[in-house]
């Protein structure tokens, strides 16, 4: 398998509290965005605190953001 690097991120750090982070590509750069998902984020790949990536399937949070519920799908293949 061959390939080439199309984008890179360096020194990525969380910028605000929130339950998840997103990697966002802008040209050949990768940025890290943190925050609270909206309906527009359903289907998006999200990073969990341990570094695993999954697809956001469902999301809900209380207006005061003291509780939330989410469903994330993980898939692996060898």
C-alpha cells in the first residue's frame, strides 16, 4: 500500500472544555476544534478523550450542559 501525506497537524491542544474534539483539514494543515455537537455534526468522525475515533450517530445535552448522552459507532477491519 502506498500513499502520501496530504495534511499534518502539530502541537494540537484543546482550546475549550467540551465533551469531544474534531480534526478539521484546511488545505495541508490540520486543526483541532473542541466543543458541543449540534445536529449538523451527526455522521461526523469525532475523537474521544483516549484518542479513538468514531462516527457520531446521536447526541443530546441539557441546556445547562451538566449532562449529555451520545451514541458513537466504531468499526474495525483487518
